[in-house]
C-alpha cells in the first residue's frame, strides 16, 4: 500500500502530466493528433492492465475488444449519427457485450487455454471484418466517417486540437474510475483471485464472477479506446484486430509495469514517444532499438532504468 505522502506525490505528478498533455495540443497544434492517438492507446493499455495486472487473466487477443469498439463507433458514425459521445457509448456497450460472451470461455481451463481462446477470438473477428467488406471496407478499411461537433458546439478540427482534448478527458475519467475500483474492497478481491484463486474461493470470494467482472470491464475500456482512435483518426482498418496490436499493448505493460494503475498509461506514453523518436532517427531499424530497450528492462530491471522519472 502506498503511504499518504506517496499518494500525494503520485497525484501531483499525474496531475502535472495530464495538465501538460492538455496544453500541448493548443501550444503545438502539429502534435495534437499524436496526443489523441497516444491517449487512445494509453486507455487500451489501462484496460489490459485491469485484466492481466489485477485479475491475472492472460490474454493475447485483447485487440478483439479494441477492434470491436473501433468498428462499432465507426459504423455508427457513418450509417446512424455522427455524435462522438453517442458513438463512444456504442463502442463501449458493444465491446462490453463481446467481453461478456467471451468471459464464458476464459472461466474454464488454464492460462494456456485462455491465451489460445483470446487469440482465436481476435483472429475470427479479423476474418469476419475482412469477409464483410461491403460494410467494413475490408482490407481498404472503414472510411468516409465524419464526426459531428462535440457536445453540439466544438467541431472536430483538422489539426486535431478538439479530438486530442476529447481523448484526454475520456482517458482521465477512465483512469479515475479504474483507480477507484482497484483501490476498493472489490479491487482487493481481484488481487486475491489473481494471487491464489483457490485460497480466495476458500474464504468465500466468488472467483468466477470476479474474473468475469474484470474481463467485461476491461473489454468495455478497450472498446472505448478503439472508439476514440476511430473517431479521432476518422479511419478503421483490419489492423485493429491484429496480433501485433495485442503484442504492442503487452509491451506497454512491460515498460510501465502491470498491476499498477498508472503503469499501463505511462508505458503507453513511453512506447509511443520512443517509437516516434527512434523512427525519426532510424526509420528502418526502430524495432531493433525498441527491442534493445525492452531487453535492458528485462535484464537490468525497470526500477533501475526508470526510477528517476517514475514513482517506483
């Protein structure tokens, strides 16, 4: 548990970082779309941290819910109505329903079974989206989306300042909600289930319902992340279901640390910034340097490398 002084410092640093993020799109409009994309990816990492870091559910197909939310919001904006908040709600609900259905499968079997099942779901959705190309756009992606004004007043500008602010607000609210959950008695039972499900069941904790809750909640957050990325970029491709998307978000948790409410968010920011910086220097070999950085984290330890800039 964090001491009171640690929590005060934690809130101060996180508040400063969010304040800085809110200011950047307006001071540096050229970076607004990057901020919007990073906020969506950070929300995606937060969702996986809830599933893996707090509930201990191993998943290699978490991109399935990200993609479901992205396509749900994109199709809603194109064929029904372009309101961003309504589209976001649609993405969350559809992804949560998908998570509810899939939770029936992850409650059975071992971690290896869960890995295979979650990966299979992601691959199935990828092929379905590719098959029904008349609706989804197939390999060409879902295009032609135009977002309406946010709250009926703020137009989605081409520079991305309004979308960036919108994405940051959604990320901030989601972070507050997740922090409230994981620091509640419910969050304590999730940790108990993660650490020792047999002992948790022996003391009366409903293991199955806790796992299902974490999985559905994580799916809803991933759907919100997918919806944000779709709305702020105006495009959805089959890549949202790819295994590379799931692998990237796992790497973000490796960088930031799983089982820590801010780990996924900071890991996502570090991953995107490093990606941008390294790709700008060596576009052909940026994956080599990213892999070298991850190897250093694995060998030397995250605390030793990142301690000056984090709360570890």
